[in-house]
């Protein structure tokens, strides 16, 4: 018996050495470290099974267990290798949403974060509209007015904030369908955004609001069909309604995520935050040819909105319902239009 114990001791020593050598190897990824630690356990199991007299009884179970665990280890290893080839997406996937709050609006990580995790691509295939025979879906002819100002321009770029369901009251669907424009639809209300995605719009889309600050933030949003808006502090507790939490991104950041700083048309209908949103824009870096801005709910007043845009090189071209149409002063060949 002593001879048998002595003969088994080298096996135990080899096991300890092998397990220590495997488990103390340094890997930066937690997944790799876990896998190699498990391999140390498997090595001990294998050497225990290999002791004299035990192999015939344990061999089938050992082979099955070793095969399964080896495959699991290999999958962990290959997954870690694949992630390490693309460090930026891995880094972004490790971020929590709150990690981006307060980031400068031009920060590359913020732009990549929006591209990777929030920005949805244009739909493929046909449109799925409720009124497919309609031409201009805007409420007061805003789409055709913009097309007229820009001389029927084809292939333009738009951003529509307050896109609703992507069809009804849309200021951009005419430009997209009839003139081949592309762009971005911004809609914070989750119910409206769900409807928007079903329409088959050929534009990028994002469920978010435009931030009234030059950095991203999360806000309480009051859902109210076409009148949804950012809730005021304490409103959720004091007033009835349906509220949800929504991400807000600066307008400039969304433009960078689209790889452009030039919009032919910006439609802004954000139920009172219009002036605040425009004040976040670094106008020395951004060019917008035509703006359609709802002015009725601006708390600073319509005149404050007009004064601000005039100071940044725009002139009030016309009024359509509750919307002002502003045009850059240096835009050539703009047809005159009375207010």
C-alpha cells in the first residue's frame, strides 16, 4: 500500500504544477481568465482519472466531460479574440448609458456610441403608408414650400425632429419619396417611434429627443400623441399623464453621427424647446439652408426665436400655420414669399 501511495505522488505533483501553471497565466479579459481557471480544474480531474485502476471506470465520463468543457473553453477564447480585433465597439458595449451623460457634444466616443447603439438604418423594401396616394403629407404645405425655395433640389439631406409616425404631418416624406432626399427622423415617443418604423421610411431613425443642452442627458418625457414634450421638474408627480424616460442628444452630435454638417432642411417641432435646441448648435461648424421651426410654444416668445436666427445669418421667409420658414441670407435664387 505504501508503494502504491508513493507511485501516485508524482501524478499529484504533476497535477498541481500543471494547474498552477495554467491558472496563473495572465489574461486581460475576465472571460479568458475564467476559462483558463476551469482548465486547471479539468487537468486535475484528468490526472485523477488516470491513476492506476481508475481509468477503465472513469474513461467514458472523463472523455465526454473533457470534450464538452474544451469546446466551451474554445468558444470563450474565440469570442475574446473576435472582440479584441474591434476594441472600439467592445469599449462602447461596456459603457452604461449614464457614462455618456455630460459628454461634450463633439466627443468621438459619444458619436460612436450613437452610431453603434442608437441610430437605426433606413428601411429596405417598399413603403407601408396608410395614405399612399397622398403627395404632400405636411400640415400646411411645408414640404412643397421648402422644395420651391431650393428650386426642386434632388438628393438633399434633411433632419426632422418631432417626426411623429413618419407619415401623418410629415414635413419630409414628400422630399424623400418624390425628390430622393435622405436624412434622419428623430422621435422620442416610443409609441410613435414604433409606428414610424413600420412605415418603411428611407431615412435613418432614432428614438430620442434633441437635447436642450450641448451635451447628452436623460429626461422625463410626457407622451401625448403629437404634443409630447420634455416634462418640467416635478411634473410627473403632480400632474396626470403618461411619462417615460428618454435619451436626449445634441443636434450637432446627431449630424456628426450622420457624417455631415450640412443640412438642406431642418424641421424642428419639439413643443417649446426649439430655441434652446438651436442655441446648442455651433453655427461656425454647421450649415443649414432652410429651417422650419414651430414657434407657438417657445417660452421665450416668437420674437426671441426670430431675433436669434437673424443674428446667425437667417431671414424669415414665410409663415405657415404655427411654423416659421427661415432661409440663409446667402442662399442664391430664393423666390420671394410674403409672410
